[in-house]
């Protein structure tokens, strides 16, 4: 596979079965067999990941890959494994918050994909808003929810 910039100037030569661009076009993924690599637009390889069929999560510095043994992995751009889900066929919601995996027996599972502790805290503060509205002294003590009013 070859990569060309907008002026059709050759940038770099890449080998891979599939490719995915991030929404902001700052990075792209190339999958080849059971490994994937993250690249800059210049063609410079940044990080390698286990698994093929790699795709970005919209507007987040995360990606999914599929593994031969029937799993889907969630990584950050540094190559850290954030989560692993059963099933190696997947579809992601357009907002990147839900994942559906398909297991080898045909079963499908729906998963919430959070942005870790930040999403959990934001949801908790949202649930507490009616209480905190009538109990402002508790809001003062709960500093984490002061920015999520």
C-alpha cells in the first residue's frame, strides 16, 4: 500500500491489509495480519499493537484491535492495554461510547466504553445534581462535582 499527500506527492510506502485514519487526520493505523501500527501522516511509525483490524475510537486517543484467540482489545496510543472484551468481530457506536462484540458462537454483547475515571465521576456528579441543588454545603465538600454542575 502506498501513501500520498493531498498534492499527490509520494510520502511513504506501507504494507498492510487495512488502514484507518483518525477523525482529525493526525494519525493513521495500518493492520497487517495480527499486528497493527500507529503512524504519523509523514509515514513515521509510532507504536505497534497486537491484533489486526485496528480502528480508532472517535475523538479519543484510543483504538481497538482484534486478536486471533477471539478477543477485542482497547489500547491508548502509547500501546497500553486498557481493556479486553470477548469476541473478535466488533462494531463501535459513532460516538465511541458503546461497543458490540460478536463471539464465535454467534452471541453478541453490548459494552459501555468509558473514558475511565473521568467519565465515571461525570456520571456520578450528574446523578447527584438534584440532591446537590438543595444541599449546597455538600457540593462545597465534594470538589470533584464543582466543575460538573
